C-alpha cells in the first residue's frame, strides 16, 4: 500500500476535520471575547477613564464592547451570504 492510495481513499473535507475546524474557530472566538470583556471590566476603566466615577467608567468601557458583541451575528449573516461557494463560482473573473 502506497502513500498515494491512502491519501486518495480519504476525502479532503471529512466530517471529523470539519467539526474540529469549527470547534477550534468557535473556541478562539469565545476566548477572544472573554479576554476583551475581562479587560473591559478590569483594565479599561482605569486606563481610559481615570478621572470620574468608577461605576461610570466601567459602563463606558463596556459600551465600547457592546457594538462588537451585537454586530457579530450581523457579520456572520453577511459573510455567510456573500462568501459562500456560489458567489465565488459566479465572480471568478470579476
């Protein structure tokens, strides 16, 4: 049994590979938002809003986090629509 016959037998996009890639991407995105939210509560109020009420500074730093949190589903829908395989087949020469 040669290497080429082993590689040819296994499809390039197996279910296990797709699930692992999806899990890795979701985990990275989750930890990215988790780290940013932690920094928005613990670091950003003291760094960007030092003069003033600490509660108001925390709310202001969370206000910078909110648009990214709420825009994420919108971006997923937009990119899912425009970057699907059919779009690239139609616009190969554009």
